[in-house]
C-alpha cells in the first residue's frame, strides 16, 4: 500500500513539473515580425533591444508578454512599446532588431538599446531620456548625442565631430569615443566624458561635470552658476 502511495506521489510531482514547464514555455514565447524599411528606431517601456546589422529588416521578440509588444513602422520610424494595459512592464521582454540602415537611435522610459557591432557610416544621432540607456560602438564622421532626465549614452570607437547636449541629469560616457573636435552643452546638471585631440568647446548652465581626455590642443569654457571642467592626464 505504501509503495502505491509513493508511486502516486511521484506521478503527481512529474505531472505538476510538466504543467509548470508548459506554462513557462507558453509565457516565454518567440515571435518574428516583418517591419518594412526604416532608418530610425524609438524604444519605450523598459524594453531591452539588441540592434543587429543585417541585409534585411525584421524584429524578433522573446520572453514574457510577447503578444503585448507593439511594433509600428510609421514613415521610416520604428516604434517599439508595450500595449497600453502593459505600459512600463517590458522589463522581461527582449527584442532583436535586424536593420539595413540606421540614422537615429532613441531610447525612452527606461528602455535599453545595445548595438551588437560597430556602426560604420557617415553620421548617427543618439537620444536617451527618462532613465533609458544606449550602448554603441561607432566608426563615423559625426555624432549628435542628446541625453535628458537621467538618460545614459555610452559610446566607443572613432568620430571626427562630436556634439553632446545634456539636460537635467543626462549622462554621456564617451571616454572611449575618440574624436577630433567635441562640443558639449549642459543645462541644469549633467555628466560628460569626452575624448578629443584638437578642440573641446564647453557651454554649461546651472551645474554639471565635464571630464576631458585625449590631451586636446585647445579647451574653451563658458560656464554660468557652477559646474566643473577638468582635463584628465
């Protein structure tokens, strides 16, 4: 009698395990979306995105809430966000975006965007706000970067011209992005690390920190109401 009870317990445990595995697999689905041509991307709602250079444009979605992810291409701007009833619940949803061309990368509302390989092109625009993050390697002639409300942009590689705008706590980590000329504008606090070999021009209003690497030939400063500019050895 005891053996029968033990066998029943084992069967129940196995059945329960299979049921839980089934639920897990259902909750962590994979979905592929065709999106058409785009050259700009905007991501919201804590979603994590890997950008992958490819010969086709498509989106691969993994993790939780796959069916609640909205992918909309409007006039070449790809917007990735959660459905309204799942807003700000994209932290367990992971997206791979395969792209042919990209000119603008825009992260919002705590989203994280990572470019998996060095972008080699003429120019790029980077934007991060509301605590969102961008991490990218670059081989370009011009970078325009804008971080506001706690947005973080980390860039490495090389560029000829670098333009950085920071507002209300934006952060730019560009110590590993080697430029010739760098322009930095900070309003109402922000933190910037820039590397330049020729000229760095800093305009700062109401606080901020700028650390300069690369031993540039000339550093220009225009500050009002606090802030720090430091040339690092």
